[in-house]
C-alpha cells in the first residue's frame, strides 16, 4: 500500500512523517533539512497493516516528471497534498495540486487525492471558524478546475503537528485506502451495541493511529485520552512488565490489559488484540460491571479481525499472481 | 509566622532564572513542563501555603532571584527571612557561569547557620537536560563538589534535576519526606500490608502532587528510579484527564508478567500495589486495599504529628 506526500517546499511533509512515525517532538522538526530526494518510510508495526509513505521533495514539479517518478506514482493508492495554511495566497500551490491531480489521474485513475490544510495552528487560526474558513476557501478555489477537468473530489483535513489533528487525519485516510476496514467497523459497531460501549478504537500501539473505529463520530478529546492511556500502559509495563533486557515491544504482550476509572463515571478499558494492536473502549462504569461478557465478546472480535485480514492477504496475493 | 508544630517553613532560593517557580508550579500547581515557559520572573517573595497529607502545612517562600531582591534578603530582611526555617532549597542553573551564584549560596548558608541552625539544606542542580548525556555525570559531580566546599561543613544534600523527566519528582519526594515527622511508622505499616497482600511492592503517593511518601519492596528491582518515574507518568496522565473534564480515580495495568493497581487510598494519599505472582487474585487485592483504607487513614494522620 503506497501513499505519496506532495507539496511545495517547506510545507511540512517530512515533519509530518517524522512526528507521527519516528517519534520526533514537533519542536525538533524546525531543525530538519529539506528533502532532496524521494524518501520512503515503511510502516509495519503489526501483522495486519503494511503501508509505505513516499516523501517527495518540495522541488518536485509534475511538468518535469521522469520515468521513475511516474512508476512510483502509478503504484500509489493515494496522494496527500500538503498545503501550508499560513502561507497565503494559496493560488500557486493550488495550481500545482490541480496539475498533479490531472497528470496522475491520467495514468492512475484509481488514485485517491486528499488535501491536508496544514500548520492550522498558531495565532492565525485560533478559533474553529477561522479554520473552517480556510477549508471553505480552498475548496472554493479548486471547485471550477476540478469540475472542468473531471477530476475526483479530494478530501480535506485541517492538520497540525502540534496536536492530535494530524494523527486523526492520517488514521482516517489510512482507513479510506483499506476497504477491509469496513468489515471491522461493522464488527466494532456490533461489539459496541452488545456490550453497551460508548466508543471503541483499534489502535496501533507504536504510532497511536487508529486502524479502525466504530461508526460514531471521532472526537479529539476521547481520542487523546485513549492515546494517553496507551502511553501510561506502555510506560508502566516497561518498568514492571519486562524481564531482563527486553525492550518496549515485549512490554506489550498477549496478556496486556488495563482498566482506568475516571470520576466522571467513564471507564477506559484496553485489551491486546495482536502484536502491537490494542482495543481501547470507553464504557460507562455501570456498563462495565459485566467485564466477563465484554472479554468474551472481545475474544470473538479478535478472531474475526484475524480472519478478515487473512482473507485480505489471500486476495492481494491472488491479484499479484494474476498480474 | 506561627511556630506551630504542623507548619513547616521552606525557603526556595537561587538566582533569577534558575527555575524555582517552574519547579513549584509543576509539583504543586499542576503545570505541565511546557506551560512553565509562560512564567515571568518572581517579584520579591511569593509565599504559598500548601496542605500536604491532610494535616501538614508547608509555607513555601519562593524568593525572586533578581540581584536587588537578593541584596535585601541578606541585609534588611535577614532576620525575618532566615528565622524558623525547616528547609532551605537552593537552586543552581547548571548552565550558568555567574560567579555571584555561589556567593549568594554561601551567604544563604551563613544566614541559615546563624538563624536556623537545625534547618536542613537541599541543593538542586537544575536544568540537567541542557547538558549532553555523555557529559552529565562529570558536570554534575564538579558542581556538587563546589557546593560542598561552600557549605561551611553543614550537612547538605544535592540532587541533579530537570523539569523534563522524573528527577524532579525524586528530589521533591525526598525533600517533602524529610518534613514528615514519623514516616518510619508509615513504612512499617506498609510492610505489613505488603506481606499480607503477598505483593512485590507497595508505594504510597500524596494525592495531589503524586510525590512518593513511603514505600516497601519485598522484591528487588533493577530500576532504582521507578517510583519517581511512576510519579511523573501518573501526574502527566492526571493532567491529560483534566482536559477531558474528569479526574482519574483508579487504574490497573497488567501483562503476563505483572499486575499493578493504583487506587485512591486515604483522604490524602494514593496507593500502588505491584504483584508478579499470577496466583494472586486481583479482586482479592482490591478488597484488601478497601479494608486497609480506614486503618491507614489513622496511620497517615499520626505520621504527620511529631512524637
């Protein structure tokens, strides 16, 4: 699964990848060098999800596309175009985006396009209204060109590396390129209903993106709370749960579990699903009194997820053999 | 200032910019380390009353470190400032080369010797995160030696600290523990409780600061800094819960090797119980914690009263 990141110079493409996948602190990204060549970041933290992010240099011009670039872009399932929201006016970068979409759509018609309206933080975007204004402005500017050239409508995300918005955006786009996740979402909806759970996420423990969630809307506060819970579980497990010189990946093992009770009546419940995959549920304390029932249902869910991904693997392999 | 048994006068001194106000904001006022960048310099002396363990009262005198304030402290305010002090905490910024720093420290030590000879002096060698890892030990030892040389042979305890890791919690736990008159009683009671629960270790934390009050370990553990790491981890999680307009009540974390319970204990404490014995039933442990609560309420209160 390949996903390309494109955009003008200094918009923050490499910073996004470093913060989300290489645990860099957002402040440190001010010091990284410009990307001069195409760089690939492979993400394979668990047996179920494998994807490669291709970081294009900001100097890439679609008019000067060479065979190697073409090859990479033709294999991409999605292109994320990163726009610096603080660098106005947007005309030039948006023109570049339209040209990229036109060119790539001609040789890779199945490729999806997403726009990250990035750096949506700081004094310029203090209120939600200002943020939405930027998004509306961008979609308005793109509208006529997209309609004229019959291009697919891109998705829009308002992102920043200084909060969880970039994590939420990446989680959502990864779900978009993974059709098998729809089945998991259905299973999560069932789990929610049978166990009276308020919200549930299937998390990648290492980068804290969610692989899947139920069909209720994601609110950043509950997402952040769950991500922080994972931090606590990993940190405490690294202190008490490792024997000898093992590292973090063995601190989170098959029997990893955690229950956190809050005074608001909310309970957070974490269960290991697979290697580096955790199910995090938000349940009301009263509904958590039948923990055995929830555990039983989660075990069934665990099997179901395994089956879905194994079937997907088989499908991919058979498609590869045909090609 | 009343010379009351349960009031403890703590002086927090050091040159301006050393990090005194940042430290106390993190420990006592629920600041995140990154929030401290917003703090301005302290004007004159900021006195805060901190209730600790229910009945203990700390009077923390955060003394602004700008030069003109410092002059006053050693001249016109010498008497009032340095009298009846239980603890002096002096903070050095490890990155500062200012020679006056050591001179001020020496003046503090002399004033304490004169007006509060029974006071204990803690020196925090702060902002250690700004020193590259490979040079840290050497730089710290050098500063520590210099401090001892200027301490007029008084018994001084030094710590290397940073607001960005658990070292801050270790230093302040030790400082606060010194001020609990009967902490021995607490650790003995914790020992009995630990053995009764067949746990590996039991740790008692103060409720709002999450500083370590007391602990008992039945089993040795390779990480000698684990308690302050837990303080740091839980404190950060507490702050993140407040963003969701909630407070954390209790927590269980387990994997195939261990099970840790962190729960509200007495009115002013939290307890952490760690067990690596998989035959110990979690429900039983939680029941034991519940039963012990009432008993410990009295013990904690008693430990804050001098014998």
